[in-house]
């Protein structure tokens, strides 16, 4: 149970240490975080679209023609 609390804290400490050594390291850490955030967001949008596609009935997108009287 302690590992669940200790590992994220040590990860943040290691990232802060890596980012504060020089400006290039800080830029690399920021771009890496941005890359991971964008790819996780894109996967989330695709997963949400797949879930919604399976939940919404297909008849919701089909247009019916009106009969002329």
C-alpha cells in the first residue's frame, strides 16, 4: 500500500530534478508531457466515439422520406 503513495511522489521528484538541471532538459520534459497528453486525449476521444457509436441506434442517423399527399 505504501508503494502506491511513494512511487508517484518519487516520480515527481525525479521529473523535477531532471527538468531543473538545464533549459534543454526542461524543454524535453515539457514536450514529452505535451506529447503524452495529446496522444492520451486523442485515444480518449476515439474510445468515447466508439462507445457512443455502439450505444446510439442506427435509425437515429437515417432520414425518412415523407409521403406526398
